[in-house]
C-alpha cells in the first residue's frame, strides 16, 4: 500500500468516526450535524486535492 493510500484511509476513518459520533449525540436534523458534515466534506476534498496534486 502506498503512503498516499494510507493517509487517505486514516483521514477517511477519522471523518467517519467523527460523523457517526456526532450523529449519535445530536441527531440527524441538528444544525451541528450539518456543520460537521460540511466540515468533513471540505476536509475530504482538501485531502484529495493535496494528495493528488502532481509535483512540477
């Protein structure tokens, strides 16, 4: 497994655990859940952008 793949897996695992934890604590329709899910989406997109960027 490549280092980039390991980083992607770790980030994904952390974000999924965060989402599930917040879902269980505050519920699906809570504004907090919506902010956390938006943060997780942004963090995943930034991670993909940074890891998949080609060096010039």
